[in-house]
C-alpha cells in the first residue's frame, strides 16, 4: 500500500504519461528516497494506468541498481509497424534487444526455479525493439529510484521475428546495424549488457515468484540492449540487422 507521498509521486508520473511530453522531475517532497519507495510508486502508477501488464523489462541487479524491473503494458506491445511513438521532435529512442515469450506460468513456490526450468518455460525467442520514452525531460539528472518509479523509461515494445534456433546460436554478441533506403545509418559491435539475455530472465522469474505478480504464460520479457539507447529518425523505414540472427523492419511515426 502506498503512503501519501508515494501516491502523490505516482499521480505526478501518471499525469506526465497522459500528457505525453517529457517534463520536470517529481517534486522534491515526493521523490522516492529508496528502492522500496520507487517500487511502491511504480506499482501505484500501474494501477492508475489501468491496463493489463503484457510483460516486463529487466536486467541483472547490481549494487547501485539492486532491483531492475518495470512492467510493459499490453496495449504498448505491437507486432507490426508503423509503431506510433511519443517522440521528441523527429527522433525516437530505441534499444535493440532479444526478448522471451513465456509458454508456462511460473507461480510462487518454496524453492527457486532453476535455470533449466525457466528456459523450459519459454515459448519463443524474438528480436525486439524497446521504445523508450521517459517522463523526465532530463533523465540523466535524476536518481535511480526516480528512474525505477518511472518504469525505467519504457514506452513500449515492437516485437519482431522468432529466432528459429536460439540455443545453438550466439545470442551474447553480434554486430548490430541500422539501415535506411539510402544505406547504413549506424553500426555497432553488439554485446549484451548482462553477458547473456537469459541471465536477467532467470533473476526476474524468481523475483516475481517471491511476490504476488508471477510471470504468466503469454507474457514477454525483454532483458537489455546490445548497443545502449539509440536515436533513430521518425517516419523513416528502418531495418535492424541482428548479426546473422535475422532482421527487424520498422517504421516509427509520431503519435
């Protein structure tokens, strides 16, 4: 249950979501001072949004970021473009990632799930683009609890093709390129931020199973970029190549 300060912060972030334009930080008297504060605010924002959770973004916890998880609302998950983005000017910020669609529930239980059990509960492995859209106009200046309260800047997810043989493929490191009709826009030596995209999923499955919102069949989990956050032009057909794993074509357009 949120306290009055947490509720005020959540109302502030919800209003920013509804406005669709990045703005100031949470007022200082309501800002989260801890991870627990941030998670309570995040949960209250989820309640205010009132949309089903279709999945999560996550990463392996670190000292400065002991919990790294945020919901992705089902209506913001798309499987075809154009994807309508609440962007700034003519730019969208995205992250090329690999995500997992669950085949089975992983409900609460006494013993943690093993890596094998989590992997066996996966239905599909997909190429995806996470669409970023922080509610703060200067996200680099805010604290980590503020970022966590804001859902780690998630705006949505564009889901691409299935990887046909992910467990016998190199999904840790591969080149990432972004092309337009005029040629290569950018290239990167892609490397997963947590060494392997499954590592955050193993953590998330047990983290959620310890609470009252476990992973459910059909949910999608995306676990981190291979080249950080990338700015790309709106209203431009783009092709994202994930090494030899496949390509994802997308046109991001202003909502």
